[in-house]
């Protein structure tokens, strides 16, 4: 037993002797051959310098230190061999990585960062973060876009944010950020009211894009937006996310948003009557346009208060991007009451062209609280209810699964590319684009990009966002249909945001 203890002690001492102690100005390349790197003081990457950290590097922070990036930081891990940065004591005890280069981007790929106060802190600095994990931090990612005209591009994609004492991702006055295909869970563990994704403005615009994420099991809101000045500065674009098992799903406080295609379900805390809204909107400038969302399993699908307003569907205008088509069902509080929309705002609420728990108007009435229940509140207008258009009802051929029809980017502004694949060489393949009224606005013929001897034929076609007459179409949801040799093979949706 004594020999074993002596061996382990000698091994630990030898490991520390081989470690490289790091502080001060840094540049060049760090490789796993010199593992581990011990951060023993503040680190700075100076202006016009670059530090590259390659796969498998292990960085241990031994105190309350910060890595300040004035130049460029490139972290290049791999799926099999990522880069690990953590505190030696396993507790939140170091400041994190701060980016201040306003011109040149830094990149983080396959990196795991733990135990930081602010794991990533971008101050007007362009940044790309892919396939990375942020675990056991106070805050995972802070994005600040203060006092500048053109916000630098920030892209956060395919990342895991988990176990944050405060926010998972905090965005302050930044209008050029995309959060895509991330999982964000177990945030706000300190118990204070804050969103897993928190959007804030104190006077400047903030229009982030939040798409295709899984936001779940957070202590407070899944996504929250607060415009401190109440001046229409925040217009979030929230699309195609799954938002579930939070205290509430989406919360706009004096803020606005375009909310499309989300699955918002089971947001409540059992025994907490102040929880349970799939969507909550408050404040006189609180508002939003909500289309094609599925909202179920919450205490109430929508809660509107403090003179806020909302558009869940309006057919009485010439816009096609606010035509509803949301689905409300099985939103039942702990007393057994079903609530689709609970409106304690003085404003009338548009909610036409949606699907409800029933198509019986008397039953729908029972799921809505509004001015019909108390004269001081606005009326919820839900008539007519949704009836699928011909394009949705059209019979689709069995090859829908095989063709892999998609468009990228989605959402897009102002252009996107449709693509699909097939095993047979068609005589004619085309994409037809429709608005929410079912009106065809454009037809595009597709081009084969692979030799005909290939096993699969790949096709793509570019759309500039114009209709057949060359005029720009408005922001909103559009259907696109793949037609091969006169037969419809698949239908998808896309979101144009100008």
C-alpha cells in the first residue's frame, strides 16, 4: 500500500514538473505534446498576434485569471479529441476568455470550457463557436454590442450549454448574432429570475436570430427579452426551436419578436401558480408576430398582461407573414382549466386562423380569458379558425423521405438555396414557391450538379427573394414544393426576414 501511495505521489510531482506555466503575452501554437498548460497569471494575446490551440490540449487555470484576446484566438479541437479548459479546484474560480478585437474574428471549434465566471465574453468582437461545450460556469456566453453602428458577426452553432448559475447566453444590444442548433439546459441555478437565453437593450437595437435549438429544463424562462427603455429596440427572430420544461417558455417584457415554427410545450413548475406560460408578453411595447407554432402542455399557452399586445393571426391585411396557423391544445393548469390565451391586457388580440382544442366556438370560448370575462380587458379575436390551404392538402408521393429537400440558410435574408437529391434522372425538376394564402409567387427549374453515373443526383437552385415579376417579396413564411416530372415529392417551409 505504501509503495502505491509513493508511486502516485511521484507521478503527480512528475506531471507538474513537465507542465508548462503560462502567463503574460502569448502567441504561436500550443499542442498536446506539452500538456498540461497551467495558467498561473493573466494571459493576453496582443494586437496583431495569433494564438492557435490544437486538438487535445489541456489547460488548467490555477486562480482567478483571465485570457484577454486583443489579437486572434483559434481553438481547433476535433470530435475525437477536443480542447479542455477548466479550473484546477473544479469550482467557479477564473474569469474566462474575453474578446476585444473589433475587426478580426476568432474561432472556437470542439472546445470544452468549465468553471468560469463568464466562459466567453465578446465585447464588439466577431466570433464563431462550433461544436463546443460550456459546463458548470456562472455564465456561459456573454455577447455585448455596445455603442457601435455595425455589430460584428457572432455565430454559435451546435453547442451544449449546461449547468449555469446565471444565464446560458446573454445578449446585450447586438443585432448580428445567430444561435443555431444548440442545446441549452439547467440555467439560472442560482434561482434568480433570468432566461436561459437572455436578450437585453438599454437603448440600442438588438435583433438576434435564435433557431433550431433545444432549450429545456431551465429554472426560469427558456428565452427572455427585456427592453429597459421600452423603445422597440428588441425584435428577436425565434424559429424552429423546441422550448420545454422551463418555468415559462418565451417571455417578452417591453420587447418584440417574430416567433415561427416552434414547439413550445410543458413549461411550468408544479405547485407554482406564477409559472406555466408557453408564451408571456408584458409591458405596453410588448408585442410579437406568432405563426406556425405548436403550443401544448403548459398551464396556459399564452399569457398577455400590462397593456401588451400580440398578433397570433390576422387575415384583415395584405401581409402574408402574420396569418397565424398556430396550434393550441391541452394547455391545462393544475386546477383542470384549459387556457389557450389568457389576456389581462387592455389591448385587443388578433388570433385568427389558428387550430384550437376544438372547432366548436363555444368550447374555444371556454379556453380564452379576455374582455368577454371582464370589461377592462381587450377581446381576443379568433374567428375564423384555421382551414388548411390546397397546397398543404395536396397528396405527396412516397419519395418525400428520400429526396432530402431543404433550403439553406433558413431563416434567410434576402436569398437562399433549395437543394434535394434523387436516385432517378428526372426529365423536369422544379421548385414552386407559395405564400401563406396558397398563391404561387415563383417557379424555379433545378440544375443537376452531379454526373448522371453517380448513385444519387444532387440538385440545387438559388432564389433571390423575388417573385415572378422581379419584385421583392415581403418578410414572412413561404412554402416551397418540389415537383418532379409533374408529381409533388415534398413540401417544406422557409422564413424570409428582411
